[in-house]
C-alpha cells in the first residue's frame, strides 16, 4: 500500500497543481521553492492543493516565518554623499526597533538586468524594497510581471505607479518653503528646480510655485533648471548673477545644490541671507555644519523606513488593499528646519 501511495505522489506535477488552482506554473514553482511560508492567499491555495494531490515536496516545507526577523532586501544603486548614508542609516535604525533584518543589495541599472536580479533574489527574502530613481515605467512593468507573490515596494515615485510606493510628501515640502518665505516678508522669490525627469522634483517645484501664485504679495522672478548636483548650484548662481538679481529668496530642490550655490555666492561677496536667502530640501546632517546653516525641508529616513516596513508587513500577510493593476502612493510627512540661511537680523 505504501508503494502505491508513493507512486501516486510521484505522479503529481506542477501542472496538476496549476490546473487545480488556476495559477501559473511559475507562481506555483516560486511558492514551493521558498524556504519559508508567508500565508498569502495564493500560497495557502497552492499548499492546500499540493497536500490534496499528495505532492511529495510539500512534506519538507516549514510551517511559517514564525518569530524570526522578517528579511527585507533594500535594492539600490550606491553613490557617495550624505543622502545615501542617511538613507541607509534610517533603515538601519528602523530595523533595530522592529523584527526586521535589512540587507543592502547593489544593482547598476545601466550595466545589468535589474529586473532579473531583483526577481532572482526574491526567493531568499520575505520582501523587497527598491530605490532605483532611474527606473522607467517599462522597467517597473517588467519587474511586476516577474515578481509573482513576493511583496515589493518602491521608494522612487513615478507618474501612475505600477507598484506600491512610499515617498516623502514633496509637494508639501515646496509649499512649506514658500510659506516660510512669505512669513519672513520676502516678496521676490526664485527656485532651482531638480531634474525634469524626476517626479519628486516636479512635485517640490509645483508645491512652491502654487503657493507663490496664490499669495497676493509674492512673485517668482527666476527659475533655474538644476540636476541635484553641487555643480548645478554653481551654475545656478552664475545664472542669477548674469540676470543681475538680488534681494531674493530661493528654494533649492535639494541641499547639495544649495551648498554649491551658497559657496559661489559667498566667494562673490554676497551675504546670506541679507542679499540672498535660500532654503534646501532633505535636511541632510551637513545643513547644521555649513556656514551659514541651511534652512531645509526635513525628510526623516527613519520615518520612511518605518512606513516601508509597515506596508511590506501588510502585503506579506495580505492585509494591503492595493489594486493589482496599479500601485498606491504612500506619503510620509515632511517639516521645515529653519536656520540662519533665511533669518535676517
């Protein structure tokens, strides 16, 4: 009798489970090859079918992830600078206060096939978080089609996102900068915009411009297209000087650009904030060290990580209500840290 039972088990294939569940063979293969259970709806359905059909492999599956830490891969390109170190440290801090282990996985969008890499590592992680600002819609579509049931979120917003995204409230950040200038009595303002192809840069600029437009006594007299780099700050100051503009309050779309702008303004004999007031975005640690200290929109990477962990946990246990055809955008609040670069005596 045992021999007949074993023969029955051996005849069961992934195709049989696919026919029984209505799910694809690739989804079934991924679930059955995992080293843990996550209790998603598809997983429960597949495991029940495998047991019913006496699929041999199912007997070696563990019961659940239990009390062990949730394993999350943070997939990103890695560059020098305070932004990335602050991002990584924020996620590290958040992991200490939750039952989560983060692993940092480097991927180069230009020289590899990132979607394939992310899909391959999803087998050894409970969830995936990606921060790949160069990803385009077609990249997300390819990745979405390859990921099956593994929970995944992005930290880089795009228009009409295909996967759930956790990001800072950039529009609110621009609004806060403009509101601060209004409170300080500035009537003539300008903006150093971020890259045109970055959605969050557009939101920062729009939040700023919309507030200025609605104000009765403020006018945006200068706009410069930057790229988040220190060098674009140098170029921005050169352009402002060429237009012979002074007594202005400027919103820079990130701190790095503002550092470059201020350096060249000071070297040219301008006074900050008496001649030019300036506010940045990100509130990197160097804002408190730079002279003058830089007013900046504060973005907490710790809060970003907490929100990301919470969303991934909900997705892992099928408690997330996002539609399968598109992703939700989850906004993390921002605030304004006011310092010497905008405070006139």
